[in-house]
C-alpha cells in the first residue's frame, strides 16, 4: 500500500512536463482556425479560442486534432447560447 508521500510523488511524476499550451502553440490549430474563418465562423469566437489553453504534456501536444478544436468551439457556442 502506498503512503501519502508515495501517492504525491506519483502525481508529481505524472505532471512533469505538463503545462498550459495556448491553442496557438498547438500545430494543428492554426490551419483549422484559418479554415474556420474562411468558412465564415465568427472572428470573435475564434479570437476567444486563440486565447484559450490546454493542459498537456509535450507528447500530448502532437495528438491534439481538429476534432478537439471542434469540440471546444461547440462548447463555447453552447455556453454563449445558454448565457443569453
């Protein structure tokens, strides 16, 4: 059985290298956001996402896909729709 210190050490090890990455730092984001703007998506919504970040490890950075951005955009629209 792990001690509290062992559990804490495991959690710290899991977080090593993880940090907030602005969506603008994620390789797949810029092509997606530029395409969305060309498709007529709101500049304000894309600007909001531009200022958003995700907590990722460097390894996870390469695994973020357009479907993740679509989900963030959908959630943002839903949130704004519920705020009205």
